[in-house]
């Protein structure tokens, strides 16, 4: 279900960001776009895109973009978006999301080749529901393979299996982000 009043939602996000930036003494600017262009619609299609920039942008991306994701999460909660609507709002900085999308698609293809070559399932590291969705979509055209999400809470991860595999699932891999341990 789309966000009922996107302009009002964008204004609420703007008000919150103004407070966080001012009170946190952060050197950031932001741009909020309602109904942004969707070059990767198959993988992600936000209705509201918040792009942050400025001297403190690097801070947003430390520890696998922990602060960027936290700001996004607080705004999702403030807007009271249901879990299946979380992808309606997306925060980005320094093209992090596009880079991460490309990494996940590449990792999915590498894992597909490993599974084909070995006949053994492959477990990805734990990741967010949004990232798990990207991996599932990236692999859905692979007719000789199947994906499932496994694990609980912060340990949820994708497991890639040969299509007719009947054995036990492998253990999850440790959670390593692009910039070190999560």
C-alpha cells in the first residue's frame, strides 16, 4: 500500500532531520524527493528518497552504514509504516545504496556458481530484510537453484540451494559488512 500523503510524510521526515542535524551538530545537508526516478525498480522502489551529503557523510556510512540505517529506521517508525512498507522510504548517502545493490547482485551470482560447482548449499551472512529481498530477486531466474530465508531476528540470512537438495541447511556465515564487522 502506498504512503497516503507523501508530501506530509516528507515534511515530517524533514522536521526530524532538521532537529537531528542541529542537535547533533552534524555538518549535513539533505534532499528529499517524492516519487523519485526508479532505475532499479525490480530491486527497490522507494516513494520517498532522502539523500544526505556534506562533510559528515562518511560518519553515516561507518560500520556498514549503521547511522544512515538508524536514521531511516527512526523515520520509518515515526511514519508508522508497516513492515511490508519499509521499502517505501529510503535514505542514501554517497551512493551507498546503489553500491550495496551492485555488491549483493554480484555476491548472489558468485554464490550461484559455487552452489552449481559444489552441489552444496551456500549461506549468506545475516542481512536486513531489504537486502535479503534483493538476493532473492537476483537469483529468482536461476531455475536450477532455490533460495530460502533462515535464522531469526538479527541472524536472518539467505540460503541458496541446488533446486532438488534434500540435506540439512548450512550454518550462517558471520556478519561482515563492507567496512568491517557489524
